[in-house]
C-alpha cells in the first residue's frame, strides 16, 4: 500500500460508548479537548487506527477513515454528531472533555478540536489487535504511519479481517462498502477507494461552504439549517458538497417536494403549484427570481448538471409564476 495513515491515542470510555452503539454509527467525532493544531494535512480517506492507552496494552481497538478536521464548540459537536461523540448526552460530553482541561473548565461553548471519521469499526475486546512495536510512551496524541511498512500492513490486515467478521454489526452502509475501501493492486501496491461522507459530515461541509447561512433566505440559526441533496440519495445522488445546498428547514422541505428549485444559473424559483395545492406561500413567492448565495470556492458550488436535473425531474415547473 502507498500513502499515510494515522494512529490516535484513544480514550477508553469514548471507545466503550461507541462500541455499544456501533450498529447505528456511520461517522464519529474523535475529539480533542483543546483548540490547538489539527490534522488538516492528513489526506481524506486515510485509515485512522484507534489505539488504547498503556493500561489496555496499547491495543488497536478499531478504526475509521479520516474525513476532515475542524474546530467546533462542544454544543456544535453534539448538534452534528450526538452519541457519535462517544457520550450519551451533551452534559456528559461537557463533563468528559472537562476532565482533560486543566487550565479552565469546559462549557457547552468551549471550542474543541474535532477529527471526523467515517465508516467506524469498533472491535470487542477479544478482537483487539496488537499495537505497533516500539511505540514510544511519550507520544501523547498519536502519530502518522507509512502504509507500506510491514508492521502497519500487519495491523491493517488484521483490522480488515475483524471488519469482515463484524459485517452484520456495522452501520447501514459500511457492511456493503467496506470491502471496497482497500483493493489490492496488480503489483501489490494497492489503491484507496475513499468511503463516502457521512450525512452530518456532509452537512458540516455545507455549513462551512455557505458561511453558516441559508443560500436562499440568509438565515443563520444553525438548528434550522439543513443539508439538502440536489439529487436525492435514493436516486443515486452523492454526498459530495456539489450535490448539496444549505437551506432553511422549510425551504428544504419545499425543495425536496418539488415546489421550489434553483436553476443552473443560481436563480431561486417557486412553482405556482404551491399556491394551487395549499392556497398560500406568499413568503416564498417573494423570494421567486432571487439569486442564491453560493460558496466562493468554485469547487464547492452546486453542480450545474445536478441543478438542471432537479428542475427537469423534480420541480413542478410547468406552471411556474413569472
């Protein structure tokens, strides 16, 4: 194999709580109690191995695939990932993080480092994998590794074998997709097939891309902002940010139901069917014809082809006003 991965020192209670909920998890937050440096240079899709501390033998107790690194408040981390933070409630999460902070207490508004992992696989104790030889005890957070090294190929092979045995206990999509994550190459080099984003990581990427504001209404209240799929996942739409729009919850519902759309030129349109079907919709018709806000980064802007397809396939466009 080529490329790098990461081994992170892992809190045992975090691991234990996630293990108990493994079947419902598609993504998890490997949090750090401070708001310092994050692994922003780690390649998305890189294996992220979960190493327990010395009192548990330094064993590898699971893995996931790195998605993104970001600072969030504890409240925001809970909003996005809930029990995927390795805690049962927001109050428990604040208390757990507070144990690691000696300079100042933690509150729900404390900023923390978040390493977001998709396709998490947690091993029961009898399946723990022996950790890397020669691990230095002064490594506090973790360390990178070269996936071409024999020692790490040993660990990774054992992790994948465990995952195969745990197929029926994993999240809804890892059971069918995990086997394709690493495919051996003809020369033994291998190639990485990145797992898809999780839904909340997708939402977080859109929140960042759109500056924490609804693309249509400019609403900034995070609890009512949704990650809308332009092409629904059920119809083959991806969790790529280019297949998404950040929308206020009510606009999202109308978008999914075909009462509103966004043209390839980023113009918001409202169907006359909304008035015909429900005899209302005035606040939405006032937005008809408005250009939406899109990310400054062209690589994150909604794909024109997807917007065109939404208008053709889902939007009740034949009697649109104006």
